[in-house]
C-alpha cells in the first residue's frame, strides 16, 4: 500500500510517500508527477521518502527515467529520506538533484 500526499509551498511541489514503493504501485507516483509536470507546470519537486518502508531495487530505473523527464522539462528535484545506497545509484546532477535531510532544507539549494 502506498499513500501519496502532494502540497505546494512557495512554488515548490512537495510529494510525500508513505508505505511500500514498488514496481506495482509506481504508476501512481508517475501519474501524479505527469499531471503536475505537464498539466500544472510545476517546476520544482521535493520527494519525501522518510515514511517509505520498502523500495524495490528494480524501481530505480523507472524513477531515474521519470527524473530525466523532470530535468528536461523544467528543473530541479530534491529527495528527503533516501538511503545512501539509493543515493549512489541515482547519482548526482549539479544544480538539478539534491539530497536533503529535512524538507525545509531544500530552500537553501533551490532559488525561486
């Protein structure tokens, strides 16, 4: 089971995920991203995974593809609550991909 909560704060979309993030339910996250990215024009995203109990390793490629769409369409993404091994797999993108410990920390990296 995966719960998704989205909130806009100072022009940044915060997407909080809770539960299990698997290849079977990633489509929910992808639909939310697509709606916000293409229909609403959101330019910056923060994904909070602190409350995610499980992340499928096979899911990382799908997440990377979705991140590339965001980077190509608009700009920056920050992750909150990711394990170090997942951070290493997602990699680095200067000025586009940030890893933060708390959601509010994103305002230090992303200028509006």
